[in-house]
C-alpha cells in the first residue's frame, strides 16, 4: 500500500530506500548528497560499480550496508561516462524502466517497507503528476508498505 507522507526521508523507519540518480552521479546534490553524507561507503561503492559496468539510464543498482541499510539507486537520469560529464535530466521512460526493475527486485528479495522521495522531480526535473501514477502502477499492489515523501520537512520524522 502506498502512503504519501511529509517529513525527512533520512529519518524513515522503512527497511529500504529508493531514490533517483544518474549513471554518472557524483552524489553531490539533493537527496543523493544527503545519502552520501549518511552512508559514504555507498557513494564509493557506486563509483566503483560505475567504473566497472558503465550502467545505462533505466537500470538499478542495489546497495546493502552496515546495520542492514538497503538503498535502491534508480538510474532515472541521463548521464554518460566521459570524463567530467555531469548528470542530466530524468525522463519518464527511464523512471518507468527503473520502477519495473525495482518491482522485479522487490518480488525476488522482498522488504517489509520502502521509502522514496518524489522520484526524479528534484534534480531530475520531472513533473510529479507524471511520476506518481508510474509509482502507483508498478508498486501499488505489492504486499508491503511504501512511503512516498511528497513533502520534505528537514529534521521532521513522518507520521
């Protein structure tokens, strides 16, 4: 079941977090920066993963860390692997592919609960009215609690 909540996603009690990145993301802005600050090893592991596999937009990379943290990095944004390139904007097609892959991953390796932001609407630049229906379509019938942080309040735990 999907619940729209207000608060700080970093204070979630959900078992896992999903967020949007680019295949060449530097984790230096938005939620990605906050996640890098909380789990610096995730950003280092992502950089290593990217250099080895050269992922494409629409793919997914799962990181599991100390203390049971599980982060689904959804490559919703464009981004190439040339030296000095910056992450690009997200696309509805990339979000759609990522959510299909996320659903497949959650069916193979279920979690009790998942938290995600207004996916691809910050740095990614998409309209929330285009993204929310995709989340509902791909994740809405999963047997877990899904918390969509549709309103950000720094330092405030969602109810």
